[in-house]
C-alpha cells in the first residue's frame, strides 16, 4: 500500500524513471557520509593532521 504522500498516478512515473535510469546505467541513489576528517590543510589550523 502506498503512503498518503504518494498518489496512485505517481507509480507509473516512478517506474518510468527507474526503467530509464536502469537502461542508462545511472546510479539510482547516492549516499554521502559526513565525517570529522578535514582535508583543507589550512596553514593556520592543525586539525587536518589529526586522525578523526
């Protein structure tokens, strides 16, 4: 059952987008992980030298 956010006519649109992404071999979802590691290497900051 669909949630109340989605309407029944959204299903064909979702399926069409999924099929198009599958045919084009594009990623379906992307996940970013935020860490405390810094790679800016600022001259005034030593935080990037620490192992976070």
